[in-house]
C-alpha cells in the first residue's frame, strides 16, 4: 500500500474513534443509548422471592394477663412469637367438666389437700389450702369459695387475725405465700359451732398458751419456747422443781405461785415469764415468730359426702383454682 493510502486509513480510523467516544459520552449524559437500555433492563428484573408476611393472632391461655402470640404464614404453619413481657406458656389442662376459660389465673398455684370427711352428724370436717411451688408472690385467699359436687351451700374463706395482740386485734384478709397453709374446720351438721375465742387466727410461737384460756377444736399447736435452765438456776430447789415440771405451753396456777410468798424472786419469774402476753413481749421480734399456719373455724361443717365427693376451690371471680376428689 502506498504512503497516501496508509495516511487515509489512519485518518478514517481516527474519525470513527472520535465519533464513537462522543456517542458514549452523550449516552452517559442523557441516560439514553445502549448503556441506558442495559441499565433499565437490570433494574426492572423481578426481586428474589422472600418469606410471606406473618399475620399475628393473640391466644389467651387463661383469664390472666399472660398471653402467647402465634404467627401464621400463608401456608398455615404456626411460629411462636411471644409478646415482649411474656414467655411462651403451655395451655393448662382443665379438669373434667371445665374449659380453659373457666380456670383461674391462680389455677394449680393453691392446692386443696388433707380433706377430712364426716363420720357422723357431729364429727369435724376439715381441709387445707396449700400454695404450690408455682406460686411466686403472696396471694389473698379471703373470699374464695369451696364447693362440693354432692351439693349444699358453698363456704367462703373468711378473715383471720394475722398478729394476735390481746385486746386489740382485728381480723383481716388472709394473705399467704409458699410454705404457709390455711386449715379450715367445720363442725356440726345441725347446729352452729362457736369457740369462746370467737376469731380465726394465724398461729405463732406463743398461741399454744391460748389453750389454757379457750377450748379450741382442734386445740392450737403447742410449740411455746421452753425456759432455759440457766434462767431459773438461782432459785430455790422447790421453785426449780416446779418450773421444770411444767409442760410446753403450760402455766403455773395461782395457787402454785402463791406458795412461794417468801421467795419473791421465784414469784416474779413465774408471773412474768409464762402465759401468752409475757411470751408475746419476749419473742414477737424474732424472724420466725409466726408459723405460717392459719386456723379458720366455720359455724357449720364443710358439706362433704361421707363416701365419695369432688371438692372445688374457686377464686373471687368464680374461676376454678383447684379440685380434690376422694
């Protein structure tokens, strides 16, 4: 090829290169051209498939505020998704004849136990309310109702004295926690029962002394503190013999105290140490003063069948807390 031809080819290639470069720049600036078409095709592609949105359904497990949220995808499968302040709960199994909505928020947290059925028209009936290990906080049981399948009127858990101070104590609602229990006693079928004390009470270290003043059925537990031998070691032999002969929660009689008229130290000790009031003043400040056992007496006996029965415990809203069958 001649030098003229070579020069012509170089000129033509240069012109085409400039034209192509100018076209590309124009396409970039205007959003048109081949690059624009390629970009538009990529943006308009369908996105990758993603899980379908969840539809939430709130399921009440009982009458309490505890709820468990379940989520369903389009296929109908469930996914547990608890609300922020609630853990996933298993629905309780209601006893025969009940549905979940009839169960108390305290279901299975307080149990019926130690049911004593009647043996005659005048025999004592009783049962016990005991918090289970599921109970986390204290609970007010006054106003709860006990009913039986055999019929009869239900009975309501009454109030009781929490801290008995002679002459100034009033009954109030019974509030219990784990480790405590309420003993409910019923008596005659055709007559009312009244003990002279006339009130229900939480037992403590000193209530055993009240058996000396009132006749309880059953008698109050006798767990009074024993006097230390060191406390009466300085007294006369006769005084020490009397004190050591006294049984738990027993008090010396007036005649026994007066027999030590010439031993004023012994007399003072006998008057100031024994009895509920003296015991209360001495031991009330101790951490384990209260026993956690509540004694409740009903005017009538608990309506239990002599052979077989089903006993129900309902809360104030009429919802089932527990049942006991014998």
